C-alpha cells in the first residue's frame, strides 16, 4: 500500500514537472511587426501586396485621362471578385480590405461598396423611407456609380526537396472601365519564400 502511495506521489510530481516545462507564454506585440512562423501567406504579405499594387495602379495613365475628361471628379472603383487559387486557405476578405484601405488612403480615387454591402445599404434606405423623419431621411436613387471594377486572383506554387521548401505566390489584378469594358491596368506582384530545416521534415 505504501509503495502504491509513493508511486502515486512520484507520478503526480512528474506530471506537475511536465506541465511546468510545457507552459505557454503569451505577450502582446506591435501589430505592424512581421512575425513569420511559417512560409505561408500572412497578414504582412496581404498588406504589402495590396499597398504596392494599388500604388502601381494609381500611377498608370488611365488616372490622368479620367481627370482630363472629368476635372471635378475622382474615379470611383469597386471590387468585383478576388479569387484564391493557391494551395492554401487564404482569408481573401482581409486582402480585399487591405485593397480598399489603400485606395481610400491614396486620396486619388473613391471606393464604392459592392455585393452584399450594397444590398445592406439599400435595405437601410428602404427602412429610412418608412421610419425616419423627413428631415433626416436619406433619399433612394442617389447612389454614386462606379467607373472602374477591380478583380483578380491569388496563385501559388510549392517546390520542396529534402530540408528545403520554396513557396511562390503570384497576385494578378486588373482594372476594367465599366463604361467601355476596356482593361486600363493589369498588375502583378510576386512573393517567394524559402523555408530551411536541418533535421526535421515538413
């Protein structure tokens, strides 16, 4: 009986020691700091790609032509669809939000919501037409139309051998004039990541 108690005590001490050694530490870090734990697409990739591509898009001649035709207006852009065709699950909504933010902050173009967001706004206007007072009610039929539509894809290629793996991402975006269906800009951004492991497999 004494031996069984002693073994039980030793087992408990061993479990406590193991729990102490495998403790988890959590700390807050700067959200602008890149922390790459793997070679997968991350938040910094999304932000950098979006900023670089929107900057390139707004430097093309279509902006100048629009200003010549409409001196008192800025071009308005909507996002149609960004497709993830890569090998991994990428939160496309995060990338789309980064694109929106880059467009709005540029102060060179306006952004028009699309899809479900637009439908929700219209539903709100319908409710206002019924319940809001006349002096605060927003009018139906006053939406600003988009001049250009942005769409694109995210693709990837993975190549690995022994302890090395190369992950390649390619983002392709295009901007289309909605009036003429003319493609006024086509941009591409590539990211290549090398992951090296000396003794452990993937």
